[in-house]
C-alpha cells in the first residue's frame, strides 16, 4: 500500500540502524545549531573507529526524530530518549530556514561519515554505514531541490496522522478509556500549531508557483482541497467526540474537553482557509501534467539510493520481461482454475487474455454484498491469522490480543485501500490499527475484494507491515526468502 514520504524517511532510519539504546549526549536544544564536525575533534580517517561511527550514527538518528515530530510519534520517540519528551506537541518545521539548517547538518554528517575507516567497522555497522550514506545523499539532494514547494500531500496528511498515532498509542486507563492528562494536553498543543504550520505551507507553495514547481492538479484536488476539508471535519467534530469517549468521566476531563474542542475548532478554521487558498491559487482544471520526477532524477535515485547501475531504458526492458513472465504465469493459473471449475474456455494465444478475464469475473462472484460484509471478511481473516499463530505456537500472543479493522479516515482515503499500522516499537503502550477504505457499496469496487484477495491483503498488511515495528524476536522465515511472519503482540 502507498505510504507518505515523511513516514518512509524516518522509518527507514529507525529500522535500518541498530540504534535502540538510550542517548544522553545530544539534546533537542542543540539540534538547531550547525554541527561543523559531527564526528567531534580529531575525527580524521587515521583515528576514526567503530565507537566514533556509533556516535555519529546515533546522533544522526536522534536528529531525524527531533526534526520529524510525526515520524517520531509513529515510532514512539518520546519513550526513546528524554530529549524527545515533548515531541508529540509539535509538527514539522517546513520553513526554508529550518530546512537549510537540516541541509547543513546532513552535509556535515556526510563529510564526517566519509572520514570513517570502513575497515574498523563490523559487518552490521558496515550495513548501517552504507544505508546512512545512501540516505544522506538522498536528503541532501531533496533539500537542495526545493521539494517543499510542492509537497502538498505531506502538508495535508501529516497533522492528522500525528494526532491519530498519538491517540493510538495512549496509555490504557482501563474500562475502554485512553490517555493521561499530559497526553491529551499534547494533542491540544499539536492541534494549536496548525495555523502556523499551514502558513508555512502557503509560503512554500506560493514560492513554488512563482518558480514553476507546482503540485499536479490531481494532487491539488484530491490531497489538497478534499483532504483539507476532511481535516476540518476531523478536527471540528471527530476529534472532540473521540476525546469524550476516551476521557470519559475522569476529573481532568472537565477542563481538558473544552480545550480539545477549542483547539480542534482553531485547527478546523485553518484547514477551511487552506482549502480556500488552494482553490483560489491553483487551477485544478489545467491541462498540464506535472510529474514528480523525470528520467534524470529517476536514474539518480536508482543509482545512488538503491545502488542499482541500470539505466531507465534497461529497467524498462527488465520490467517488460517481468510483465511477460508473470502474464504467462497468470495464464497458467487461470487455466488450472478454469479446469477445476469446469469452465469451457480456450487458452490459445488469440483468446487467452479474454479467458483470463472470464476467470477473474468468475472469482469475483465470490465477493462481498456490501461494505458491512467486506469489513466482516477482513475481521474474520485477521482472526484466522491470529488463531493460526496460537495453534502452531509461532510466537507469544497475549490472550487479550485483538485486531481492530476500522474505516480509513477520509483524509487518507485518496492514498490507502488497506493498510496496517503497528504499535510504536519504542513504547510498551499502544495497539496496531488496520485501516480499510469503504467502497461506498460500489459493486465494481466490491468485486475487486473477492474472498481470496481479502485473506491475502489482510495477512500481507498485518504481517508484512508489522515486521517493521513489532516484536522482532519471533520471526518465522517463509520459504520465499526469509520474510518474517509477525503479528503485533502489543
């Protein structure tokens, strides 16, 4: 399923690096300063050691969490290091000055990394170094390319996701209640930063418009205007209602609930204004297609981030070969299904594509009648996966474990069909959430969710996605190459 770049960047840093220890040396207050030599005094190649690499890597990781508050929330960063205690009260600073400060830090860190003697590192540290090097190259190029001038989708999704993930990982107060007074106050604080956050977004988008670096019209409409309206509804109505349910009759709620409602209304008005700003300043009916990158940028990323030397034309040819390979496999499987179902079909060259389509139509008959049944099937598939894990003792699943399948919030529906978000790996609190986007009882969309595909998607999302964030001590490698089969056990 699709993911936002701002989440991907932080998650790669979190799970690519082996930095799960507490760090005391670096505090958030120092992160805004230029680090002229992140390695420290005397950090030349002759003396650079594994310990110095560990220091550099860990500082870089903590810097990433501090500068990307919503990514930090996703990972449970406030439980990772004391300097991140208040990180859940903030949103990312996308101002040009802040981004240039980041660029200087990343440049200095890359220079320090180049002075590390690779021969002094262990095999695991060498992997970390290679990942860190590739990520720094990408971040330096991204920040130097004014990406913030058209990153509209991130601007709109990030504030909602920050609060959604905060609530997901709040302290369980029992009897269906969630969150402490401090945790809910952080929700208030983060919501109140929305107007300033969106003012920065406006400034960046207008700068991009003047420079000709604009988001595509479809992003403006779906992610920008529609997403902003969905955010306004969430902050104005859904957030206060959610807070009332989770705070309940606890004493602090008497003062906290009005604060949440007021902060939600402040954020909602800012989102209303932002939707109007987009409608006024960007033409959603223009005929120009604005692509995120061209051939040169694509090849740079393949070569420098993925370390794949092939050109775009070579990859295109490789892709064509893979399409042909799997198309033939689809033909083979369709032939088997047709034979088992006693369907009279011809799979010669002229008619095999039509026969595959007919087999797919046959399978689609086993599709849900409506969204209620669709959600029921996903819940049942999740229950079967958990039961399988318990039956074969694959890992320790608490008796109280439950997988909740919930409708995707409207602001995320333009980018998510189904997605699983695990509990934060740096915290002992919080649960995983499985988002499923309703079809609106659209018959064509329901047909795409036949019974077999539901099981495949449910297990893939819950298992594969959770492999990044759940208990990594109990993997069961599959026969296909070692992917862990892991269910969130928080």
